[in-house]
């Protein structure tokens, strides 16, 4: 069996592998022939794995609609003692660094659980710290509500009780895409990313019961806002969303986010907003009572052009935000 085949077999039984590193996810966002994986093995045991998206034969980058990738360390074989655990992790990462030497360009957002990138630093890579915003314990909705800012609570009550906004799960894909495009249009931007890819991803997530679309409607049937959330047992992720520019003052965005978080609490106890480096968006996410969670962007090689291309094509711009307006931002 190839490394890829062994990794696919492992994913069938190992729950701790992140959603964005799952073979079915990578098949959709990368294309089955455009991703591979490096393994660190000890006999028949897989100690660590590192999925790779290879848009070109000598380039490793991030696929669209995918927040993080990078090394996964198998918790089953990690030592208990902290010092030995660090040594074990660094040994695994050093092996990955050695096998990546033949690539001219490298860019990955590592999972937030990778807090030690020193082997990559020693190997000539650079790092930028980014931030996500995470809710833990979403099964306890009383605590969750109490941790919301007064502004978010007020927006939710106003949208639901005064304006009659209701939230629906399983809205049509075309309705979601229309609102998503309207958000870009309001900002004078073309829709980023591959719309057909996004459709395929939504369809695949729905078939697996690991993702869904939610929409916020007024009594006249107008769609104010829509979001796409994906999940597995370890976490849910806010992947994309948008609002009708003419209806942004309704507070529907906050209500919709709240309802989606409550809904996915049946599947997981964690919700990841996936973050933003924009000041206003960061401020908005914090109003949901989130924990600021750092993760690393690791790069090497001719990254200026690659990084700019990734920013233009990637998921960073698929979620529409306006840092000037804390009443919505989805």
C-alpha cells in the first residue's frame, strides 16, 4: 500500500484527524490527484501524518475553503511526560522537513494544536501568527448566551422578536450563493473562489451529514443572511456566509450565527469562527465570547507571488465581513 492508501485506511478509524485533513475533504477541495500525504511510521504504526495540496508538482499550498492543514501527531503514540512529548513531536516534524526539501515553494496554515514549529524554523521556513476565535462548551447554551456581549444579545432579540426574522436549515444552494455574491457586489469585488467547487463541497458535506446551509428570512420571505457551517465530532467551523446589502441593519446575521451554533451543538461541543486579521471582524467574533486561538502560517521559497495568489484565490475572502458595522459581519 502507498502512504496515501495507508493514510486513507487510518482515517476510517481515527477520530482525532482534523476535518480539513480527511481524504473526502481533500478529494473535493484539491482534486483526488492533487493531494498527497507524508507519513512518519514505526513498523505498522503511523506516528504522524502531513497531508499536502500540490497545485503544481513542486509547489505546496492551501486549497480553497480550507482553514488549516499541516502535521497531525497521532495521540496514541505520544509520551505522557511533557519533555518527552516535545522531543517526539520535534522528531516527527524533522522527518517531514527533510522530505519537503525538494519543493520550491511551501505554504500551509498549521492546525492550532501545532504550537512548536521549531523544526521548520531550523529548516529555513518562516512563520506568521494568525488568529482564530473558538467557542468551547457550546452544549451549555445558558452559559453560551450569558457570554455573548450585550450588543449581540440585543441584535438577536431585535431580529427575532421585533422584526420577525426566522432561521431555516437546509436552504437552497443557489439562494446561499446569491447572497454570497451580493456581499461581494456591495464591496465592489468579484466573487472569489470557485463557485462550482463550493457547490460540490456543500453537496458532499450534506451527503455525509457534516455540513449545512442556514438562512435568515423575514415574514415576507426575503433572505437576509446565509451561512455555511461544517463539522465533525471534534469541532464545527464557520466556512462561508453573506448578507443582502439592502437588509444588513436587521440583526439577522447575529441571530443566524447563534441559531447555527445551537444547532450544531448536537454534533460537537466546539465552534470555530475561523478568525480574521481584520480589526473589526476580530472585535465582532470576540463579542460571541470566543477564545482567541493562535495558529501558524508556515512558508518557504518564492512565497511573495504564491502567497498573493493564494490570498486572491483562497478562502480568506469567501466570508464577507465589514469591519465598520458590528451589527452583522457574517
